[in-house]
C-alpha cells in the first residue's frame, strides 16, 4: 500500500514538473504542503523536548 502511494505521488509530481501551464500555482501549493509538514515536524519535536525536560526536572526534584 505504501509503495503504491509513493508511486502515485511520484507520478503526480512528475506531471506537475513536466506540465508547462500553471507551474507557479502548483509550486505554491507544493511549497505550502512542505511548510505544513515542516511545521508539524517542529511541533512534534517541541512536544518531545518538553516531555524530556519535564522528566529531567522531575528527576532533579527527586534528588
């Protein structure tokens, strides 16, 4: 299932890159998706860091 999804995504991106009309809009949409994914990664990293720091603080408080 993952392989077919990757193949479909590659085929779609290939069509976007080789298509000559409407490239600017498509690049803006792709950039927006990239920003959303990057933002989600930052939020996930921050949540993990916050949990780690809470653990460190509770360990220090227990000393």
